[in-house]
C-alpha cells in the first residue's frame, strides 16, 4: 500500500470532500500513521471489497511509523 500512489498501473482521481469529511480523513490517517491519500485509497478499496466489487486483498498493510 505504501507504493500505491507511485505504481504506474494506478490512475489518479480527484474526490471533493466537505471540510468535516477532510478533517475526519486526516484524523483517521494520523491515527493509522498513513498519508491521507493512502488512507483514502485504503478506505475505498475496503468498501469495494465489502460490497463484493473487488476480490479481497490479503496482502499485509504496511504501516508507516512516525519518526521519534
């Protein structure tokens, strides 16, 4: 997941969020120690899997720990 935004097979999309949605995404990303864009991609992926639109991705999720 860490290389998600750098992989050539992926395409970029723009999602417009309300201020409260953006702040909630930032807060969750901070709690999970992820970049905000990676957190959004993960949330979208999990929801698509939950709805049966994508096969489950069983790869371990990389967590980027904050520097001390």
